[in-house]
C-alpha cells in the first residue's frame, strides 16, 4: 500500500514522496531550529513557518560592511 501511495506522489514532482510516521518524525527533528547559513531560527505554528529570531552577527557570505537592521 505504501509503495502505491509513494508511486502516486512521486509522479507529481521530484520533491514529493510518502513518509511513514517514523520518517515524518525524523524529518521534523532534522528541520527544527536553526538553519546553517541562514542565520535564523524558525518554528511552525498553525501550519505556517515563522521566523523566531534573526541573526545579529554577520552571515557567512555577507560583506564586512554588513550591519543588522
């Protein structure tokens, strides 16, 4: 059954696939918190991703003249 569902989802686009409950929980853990290189911390509330904090330090690729606003 899972293979049939995954087959339908992967036909939508290359980024869609089926996740069982364990894979989904693992994905939630991996995508929670700070994202390297972005300098932000995010959370999800009512299905909407929200930026909780932003970096006050210079991002890795920012010019030396960069200042937080």
